[in-house]
C-alpha cells in the first residue's frame, strides 16, 4: 500500500468514526409525571423521587428525561 493511500484511509476513518459513535448511542428513557394538582404541592415529593432515581443510577437531564404535566386543580 502506498503511503498516500494509507494516509487517506487513516483520515477517512478519523472523520467517519465520531459520527458513527454518535449514531449508535441508545435513546434516553423518558418518565412521564402527571398530576391534577399544582407543582408547588409536590416539590418535596419530587425531590425524593429524583433522589431515588439518582440512587439507582439515573440523573435527570443526563441519562433520563422527565416530562411533567400539571392540571393546576
């Protein structure tokens, strides 16, 4: 293999590999939280919920997403 061909292969692999690594990441799980009350009533409970998730390895915004929906009464 000629030196130029070898350099082309190395450069091609370097430019393709980051996009392949990004494409192969698993999707982030989403947790839905529904309530007929207002969000102010659930602040302490949500803190405990997030702490429980953190204890098993899930951190909101990093490896899990939480969607909140409040009916506000």
